[in-house]
C-alpha cells in the first residue's frame, strides 16, 4: 500500500469518527452537561424552592398581620420580605429564560424597579376589589411590597387602613404565585426549562449546542456585574450633567441596596466555586487547564471591601460620598473584566446570543 | 512581444466549458442555500432591521440599510438571482444582481464581515466576467449549438489564481509564534471538544493541537500547488474534503466549507464533470492547442490589464498590514480582506466615557445597551469600530445637547489566552481623532507577555 491511500484512509476514519461523535449516542457524558445539571440541582432548584416557600410565608404573614396588626407581626413581615429578597437576588444571575421570556416572563411581575410609589398609592386610593392580574408590574412585586412595609406611610397607615392591608395581601399572594411559577418553569416535573440548557444540541429549542448553553450562563455572570455597575449604581449616581437620584435606587425604602448587590455576588460566587458540594465553573475550567480561583476570590473580596467602605444606605451615599460608590463600580469593573475577557477567552466562549457564522 | 503573443495563445486555448459550468452550479447552490439559511435563522432582522446603529466601512459611510420590508426583498432578490445563475438563466444579469445585492448587504455593517462572505462577493464578480453558462444552463438550452461548449483557458486560470491567493495568504497568516510555537488558538478551541465521544480526548491533546496547527499552515501554503499538479490532484482534493469537512464539523462556519470545496473544482481538468458523470476514460484536459477564433471571452490586451490589476490588488490588499506598526492580529489594522482566517481568539470589554464640554464628570456608556450582540462582540475587538462608536456618541451628544463632547474609552482585551491588557489609550479623545486609513497611534501595543494563566497584576 503506498502512503497516499493510507493517509486518506486515516483521515477518512477520523472524519467518520467526528461525524459519529457529533451525531452519536445521546447518553454520552459531557462535563458541560454535568455542570449545567449540577447548577440546576445544587444551586437553582434549592434557591428557587427557598424563594417559593419564603414568599408563601410572606403572603401568610401578611394575612395574619392584616387580621390583627401588631408591631411584632409587622417586624415579621419585614423580616419575611428581607429573606425572600435575599433568595431572589442570589438567583439573579439566572435572569434569563422564564424570567425574561414568554409565556412566563416573570421578572417584571416579581421585581419591577425603580419603585413607583405613586402607582401603588393611586391603586389603593381607587379601592374596590384588587385583582393582581389587573395590577400592572409597577403596582406589585418586591418594590411595591417594600413601599408598603418600609415607605413613608409606615406601619401606622398599614395597621389603620384595611384597604391598604388588603392590597398588601393581594400583591404578596401574587408574588408567591410568581415564585411558584418560576420554580415550576425550571423544574423537570414542570416546564423543565433546565433541560433547555442540559439538552442543548439534543432538541433544545433555545440552545443549538452545549457551548451556547454554557456561554449563556457564563456571559450572564459578566452581564450581572455590568448590570450592577450600570443600573444599580450608575443610574442612581448620575453622571455627566445629571445629578444623583435616590429614586433610581434598587431597594430604596428598605436601605437594602448594597445587600442586594452582595446577594447578587453570592449567586455568582456559587456558580463559579460550586455550592452544596455541586460542580462549579472552576471544575470545568480545570478540565480546560485554566484556573482563575485566586483572581476570582480576590476580586470578589475587593468588591465586598469597597461596598463595606460606603456608608449605607446607597440613597444617602450617592449624595454624600459618591466617590466611595464610584470606587465600588471600579472594583466591579475589574471583576467583570476577569469574567468577560479572561474566563470567556479561556473557555473560547465568545459573547454571543445570536450566533452568526465565524470567519 | 513574442512573449505576449505566446501568453495570448496559451490564454486563448480552448477548454471544455463543463468545469466552469459545474463550478457555477455548485457555487450558485451554496449561495442559494446560504441565503435561505440566513433568512431562516432570522439574521436579516437581527443584523439589518433591528440595530439602530451600523458600523460603516471607511469610504462607504453612505451605504445604509433599506426599511424593513425592502431588506427582506433584497434577500429574496438575492436568493432568486442565485437560483437563476445556478440554473444558467440570464446568467450574467443574475450574477450582477447577486454580486451587487450581496456586496450591498456586506457593506451595510462592518460587524457582519466574514472572510468567506468577501470571497463569495469576489467569486460572484469573477463569474460575472467569465462565460460560465456555455453549457449546462438554460441559456445554452435556449440557443443549442452542435459545437462543443468551450471557453478560453484564462478563465480557469483566473479562478485558480484567486483561490491560490486565498489559500496562500491564509497560510502566510499562520506563520507566527502563537500558531506555530504555542498551537494557539487551536489548542484553546480544541479543548472545548474534550467531551466529544470517541475522539474528544484525542482532539483536545496538546500534540494534536500542534499537529493540526502545523498541518493547517502547510495545507494552506501548498494546497493550491498540489491541486494544480495532475499527479497529486486526486489526493489533494481528498485533503480539501477532509480539511473543510472537519472545519465544518468543529466550527460554526456556515457555508464556508461548501464554498471552498466547490471552489477547489476549478483546479480540476476542465472536462472533469463529463468524466465523473460517464466514468469513461481519462478526462480530456486540453481540447485543442490552437486558439479558436469564435471562442467566447477571448483574452485581450484590455482583459490582461484588468485581470492584472485585479490580481495585483488581491496581492497588495493582504500585504497592506506591513504598512502598519504592531502585530496585525492585535491591532487589526489591515486584518480584513486579507484571508486571515480562524487565526485569533480575542475577547474584550469596552466602555465609553462621554465628557460634556465644561464638565469634569463623565457619563459612562455601556455600548451593549444600544448595539446588537454581534455588533458589540465585533466592535470590542476592532479599534476602527471602537472609534466609529466613539464618534457616534459624540454626534449623538451634540444633537441632544447642542454642545460638543469628548469621548474616551476603557477598552481591555485578551488575545489567544494572554492576560487582559489595555487595548486603547484611555486618555485619547477618540471623537477628536480623524478617521483615516493611517496608523492609529492610540492602540496600546501588545505587551510582550507569554500565554499564561492569569494572575493578579
């Protein structure tokens, strides 16, 4: 046999193997699939499940409070709101799919911000029966509940105004319903959106390949950081000729703005390092001979330290010590750079949602 | 003069028109299917209708997208013209329409640039200039002739020269330390296939990355030669098939592989389709050594000047990056239209600071808010596009506020696994810098750092 046919035979075999690999059996293990599944099992489901129970408890507590208002019950309500808020903010890195897309599109129902107290007050003033489905996004969800629990009118108004309290009951129940829908949308026994990720390339409608599915989550980590910089800090801080504006702040009545950001970062950290003994992005990076553990740890720490240096709440900090808030955005920028440039480069995950062809 | 006459005689030697017709049909089919695929993926809307801002090529700032229904019409006409020249009906007109519409769409937005789109434009232009419908076309059926369908030899030469340049410059571009000494970015890309069953471990191993890098460079540099030589052509074509099918399987390159496989047939004997269809005897490459006087598209002094100019440009354009300082893979000055294919893994993060006149505080602009994802991805790694967006921000500020603004950029990038570094000088007002083809002094040079895992600086 002369060498030429031998070479072509080898190459043809390689090509056939590749084709077989591409169209091969569906139960072949894949580290990306394992990672996506693990994120679902050890991070997303437990967090959304907790969120569901916390919001259900919040609705129940609001019913109890309205039946017989008391200072202690009001504090329980506030604590319930804080706990549910913590879970929601930790899961924000998964802000795609059911939170953004129809038929669910749950994010506006759960967390439409900046808050619009006027919308809430106008609806309460109208009185009558409250139907959550007829209340717009600005009139319900976390910010509206926050206004009722922490806003100017305060506990006295809520305790003395049965209409107001009934409104609270309606929108806390609606929040609990949205939280339940969110979990159902992701769970295998529900709409199973997680399978859109884990079954990428095997019939997933949203992702043609595991590369795209992993890219979605990793890019979301970067976008979350950018979102904190641009929306949560940048807009309230103002820039150029616009002045600082506390009404553009997230969680402005409860003063929880920085806690929200810390919870966002906690979610991001859990995806990277793994949570509840589950896999983290670091495990997949290690398979690619890449290790960003130390820079990730240090940059997260730098952000948290910078946040701790800002006098809380954010609504006051943007007016009194904006330079400290700017310092937080700078530390966040370093974190974003690590994720969006170096991690993405190491994983060859170009930032793309509508993948056009390459080269 | 004797040399010229000899060249003229060689160029006008008649060849079977079948090879050219087969290429027209294969290329046209790829163009037609590519157009349908583009529409089916929703890219007409994503890339031309939805964006509110478009990146323009220098000198082509006047090219703008048509309103939505007309853009869909453009693609319909493009697909129709591809179908027409595939069938060989009103071939020249169809090729002209296809070339103009395809090039128009490419010129609308720089972010859609792909090397193979540029190649499609060039091949459509060349086919327009050639007599590709002398046989196997509806045109030929409508005016049947008892004489064999022939075209002059130069028509094959021109296509062969074009494809040779594409491969050769793609090979030359790979002659750099990243590609040859570090097997980057192939090693990085192949690592993502480590989970493939059967071949994953093999594909992601370092020796395979090196083997593929070196083989790829050797392939690109020499394949045209092997395809030209009759003794090696068969094996070379098997190589072309394997090379491009592997690329198609491993990377999202759309119709690129199919266009390249179709284009490799221009190196075959001109009567290869006849031989392939009938499998009777060896292909007859040379119909006659004597130039036929009634041959269509005969070579002439004017044609010689035109093709000479065209080929000189095709050589000069890929070499123009030598006129710029710095490494072209980093600066991207002279990167486009130069067959620098599948060469870099570059990621970047870009934000703009808009300073209103008289104000010390800046507005930070996150370009993702306005740009489509593809636009942002492309812009963030290409300095000329970063500058365009800076100028756009300055214009928008002036329009909204009636005053000028300075625009600075915070741009960081990583090339082939290097740690992220500054890409653009953050102290240069990009809006004030003139847009030109001259070197951009505000591109920060690539730091001489090895391809390392990141560490905190």
